[in-house]
């Protein structure tokens, strides 16, 4: 069994690689269930419905408004828009053991000021995926 440590998650949003700001991240792949049970069936039958994928990511926050790739600058430029994303479990070298997950998300909101005294400021993003997920190995 190949177990890995989640210490190099790759995450890009739009054209910006935000991997060096990722504290934690998850991608949930999910589909609505459409019931197609008919008369005389002895159990419920389901069919795949619409995609309902989501991304949860916590990024360390910086307040640099103009630097390319700075978290706040990226989020400020993408707010209220749809942007492409790439996620991978172990860095930017994609392979059969490090698949690349891609699609588009709607950047509907974020918290540009967030933190407690003596702690690193972070921003929690909950992004709804607006496409189906594509999985590639190279």
C-alpha cells in the first residue's frame, strides 16, 4: 500500500500557482443521484446526475495587492468570476502516482482579513466546481 504525506499539494487558480501558500486542501468529487426505480424493482436504482464537485482550501494570506501570484491580488482579480483550477496531491510533476485534477470553479467569496493575535493569517476558500472534473496522469 502506497501512503503519502500531504505536504506538497499543488493548487493553481486561474493562471496563478498558489501552492506555496497552501496550508490544507481537499477536492470532493460528487454527483447528484437520480432515482430511476421502476415498478417491480426490488431495490432503489440510481443514475448519475449532475456533477456537484467542490474544493476546500486554506491558504496563508498575504496583503500584497499588486504582486503577481500574491493570494489577495489573485482573489481580488478573480472575485465573482469563473476560473480554471488544477489540483494534485504531490506537487506539479503529474504522473500515475500524482494525478492532475482540472476544471473550473466559481470564485464567489473570500475573507481578505482573517486571523488571531500571534497566528498566521489564512483565508478559507469553499469553491463550487462548475464543470466535470478531468483527471490526467501527465
